[in-house]
C-alpha cells in the first residue's frame, strides 16, 4: 500500500529563471502563469536542468485555471492525491492494437474485468463488455448491436465513473459529476431524482435558451460591417436554425441581415445573440453588396 503524499505549502514554491512560481510533482513541473484575471496552470517534464533554470517557453498550458497562488498550490496537491489514488487502484496499462469505435488503439488501460479504456492517435474511451454494461445505470447506458458499451473520453466516460465509482479517484468522480451535469443533464436528473437549476448545466441552459427563443431571430453568422462603422452585420434565422441537406432533400430557412453595434454583439450571451427588431435595423437583402 502506498503512503499518503506529502502536500506542498506556499513555502515550497520555486521560481523559474524568468520568475514564474512553480512546483514539482514526480517528473512534472507545474508553473503558475498570470492570464487576464486568473492563473493558467502550465506543465513540463522535469529534465536534467533544475526548475530555476527553466523558462516559461518550455511549458504548455494544460487547460486548468485557478484564481491565485494558494489555489495553484491546492490544485497541485489535489493532483498529488489523485496520483496516489490511481496507484492504489492498480490499473494495468499495456500496448494494444485493438479495433475500437475510434480507430485502432495504441494503448489499453484495464480498470477491471470488462472495463477497458482504449487510447488511439486521435481519441479514445471505454469499452464495457456486454455483461458489465448491463450494470451501467440505465439512463447512462450505451449499447451497440452486440450489447457492448462504448463511452468516448470527452464526456461519456463520466457515465462509467458514475456507475462504478469504486474504480475511480475522488478527483475523477468530482469531474464526472460536473461533466454529467453539464453535458448529460437530463440523464443525470433521471438517475439522481433531481432538477438541475438554471445556470448549472451547459446543455440544459442551451436547451432552455432555444425553447424561449424558438420564434425569435437568432444570429447564425456575423462580420464587421464595411459600410457602417462600429457595427456588425448579422445574419439571423428564426430559432437560429441553419439550412441543411439530408437524404437528397434541401431544408432551407429564411435568413435576414441586421445591423448590431459591435460592442453589443461582442458581449453576446453564450448560447446565441437574439435580434431585437425594435432596436436592430434590418438590412434590405436586395440592397446588400454583392447581391
């Protein structure tokens, strides 16, 4: 059994040659880089030179952002605990050339009998055997024609974690909870018997936005106007629907162009910009340049 990791404190912070705070965890160096109003967590392999001789151009942002240096230390400590828990779980990693839903695998990580995570050149995810897949919570269950479950690594992995929590670390389970609420909210609500409040699920909020504005003109594309300084030329359709072709048939939705102040458009909500016909001038399509 592995021992508990020794956690870092603010006193353990070291400085790179160009003055960025850093912490070492195993063979990885993590650096805290100020970015707008937050700190980006960056990482790099610890090679022959000491941290104090490294520069930030040797690091890569790993997609994690924290509010300040104490939060940075807490994040690295959480990673240390996660590494320790992964070691205790005893997952087996080995080379693999298995055919998967994402192409031929390069590696396989065995979590338990019937639960294998495959890594490919471009993507990856879990393959869950038919017998084990039957134990996946029903709203989360994916099933192919043979009863096997394939769960891609971006969001659907969280369905496996929620169904077999004893195979995952505390950090992974927290991430799975957030992932399910954000990307699979309706399944999450069924499993947990709850209603996710507005503002706490990306997909549910987008769904609500589309419901509320089903009959409004929503921008589908925009560009800075050449003829009207400080304005954006916005093309919109009712409900934000886009024309498409399917099974040899064209589905075309009426489009209209509107002028919107650039600053207003740039501050648009996450799920779409709704045109206000009382404020946003409609452009005559017949008079549009190039038409």
